[in-house]
């Protein structure tokens, strides 16, 4: 079988698209002005940043005044959670609710706040990877400041019932944050109907550049800054604007919509083909409820195999996938997401995640299936 390169780790990061690169190029070269400068190349950079903000706002169904550029999903999560605790926390209000399956950008932030007096409730998902809004509601008390539930999980792709959660938070007078880093490339997000107060997004998961993301902060909510310095981003997020990255992000955001349904349905077909092919080995179990997962995610546990070892063997054949989340690669602790869903540590350690993007073809999928079956005979 001829060797191919098949990139199936789009949940970790994506390739920069041509349209994004083209949009960014002038701001990486001749349009280098500081967006806060008064001269013409500065004003042009300012216009570009504000246009990117408008595009991002349009994609999230909110006002441009509600979009704040950050360095990515991690910073957005940190800002929403730490900021809410700092602004609204007190001895009487010190409770935050989140889930056991959040990205470490949320979990580690919550752990840090525990050291500062916050009480955190971590709600577990069911076996399918879904966190019930009822369980969240039961955990709400008079002391609760914030609920943080991810829109879709990075390891399984399972989409959470965030609209219901947003609704209950609004009804109970509790702030609601959702980490939409994985969901945004595939789902039309509407900040208003979500009843979200904060939404985190990141460009590099949607064929945009690395190192830029945004936090949606609902108008009227006074979130203190994490950092101090210049007056950029209305004084809330100091530092010279990364014009080229902002332009790339805006472009990536507006590229999501044309053809979204077609791309998602292609992904669902390819994911189904992949799942069925892997299942034919008789050693694979799919993790998470695929009927409610992002279209390109497939997380499987493999009987009597080590996920990391499988990955290395797949890599030798040109296939990029991941075991657990990218942020834990190199660390062979079982995935906190899969163990929270009730998998044994052994089952979790044997997991492999494929995350496809729309460039995947049936031939690529068949190549993965063939190589995977070959590799399985050796482990
Ligand atoms: N949240 C989720 C759900 C993610 O999947 C990731 C990245 O893997 C992040 C946050 C962190 O985003 P970034 O890499 O932009 O900091």
C-alpha cells in the first residue's frame, strides 16, 4: 500500500487556509502599522482589526462591542473564570460549577481558584459523555457565581445541552460561560439564544492562525482584566493588537458559514465510514454518543492496546491522530474525560482520537482503516 499523509488531528489544530493566509499577508508585510497609531498605516490597521471584530461578532450572533481579542482559548477561559470570581466573588458568593470533562484551561483555572477560597463543583457526565442540565441545576446554591460548561468536548466531540444550561443559569441569576473552542468551527453559535455571558473561541481550530482567540463578554458585564498595561481592547486586554492574526481570525470566522452544512454532512459520512471500518477489527469501541457529537470527531478504545504506542505506529505510516487530548500528549495519565464517563483507566489509556476536516477523502479513510488493522495485529 502506497504511503500517504493523512492528518486526522484537527481537534488539536488545523492547517491555515489559503483565504486566511491571503487575508493576513498584507498585515504581515507592508501594512505593519500599530493599530493605535494616528498615521495612515496605523489607521488602516485599526480598520482591519475592527472589521475582524465585526466578522467575529457576526459569527457569534453578538455586537462587535462584546468581542475581545485574546491569545486563544486558554486565555479566554482563564479570563472568564478568574475575572468572574474576582469581580463577583465574596465570602457569601464563592461557588463555581463546572464539569469533570472540561479542557485543562478550565479545570486548572478552577483548581487555582480553589486555593483562593473558591468552592468548585465538578459535575460528571453520563456514560455517553453528556452532562445533564438537571445535575447542574441541582448543584446551584445561593453562593453560586458562575457555571462553566463546554459547548462540545475536545476528546469525544460530544455536544453538551448548553442552551438548556444557559437558560437555567439566566433563570437562577447565575453567570454562564461556555468554552466553544471545538464547537465554533462546526456549529452556528448564537450568543443571545444561548443565554451565555461569556463564550471562548480560538482561531487555530478553524483554519485560522495560532495565538489568537476571543472572549465574548455580554454587554453590561464588568469583567476585570487579567493583565494590566496599555488601553487596547477598551483597557480590558492590554498589548499591541496582533493585526494580522486578528484579520486571519475574522476571515476564518466568516469562512465557516458558506458550505457549512455540506462540509458537516461530508464529515459525518467519513466518520461513519471510519467507525465502521475500525469496528470491523472487532477490537474497537466508540466512546461518546456519536448521534450528538461534532461531525469529524471519533474517539475509540482499542482492546489490549496502548493508545500512545498505536499513535507512534500510525505516525510511521503518515497518519496523525492523538491519544486523549493534545494538551496531555507525552503524559500517559488516562484521560480525565474518558474516566469521568466511566471507562476504566485501561480503556482510557487505549483510546485514540481521530478528528477529521473537510479535506478528508474516502481513500484517506480507507487508508487509516487498513493501516490501523495492520498495526493492531502487531500490538
Ligand atoms: N478549550 C478547548 C475545548 C480546547 O480543545 C482547547 C485546545 O485544545 C482549548 C480550550 C485551548 O485553546 P488554545 O489552544 O487556543 O489556547
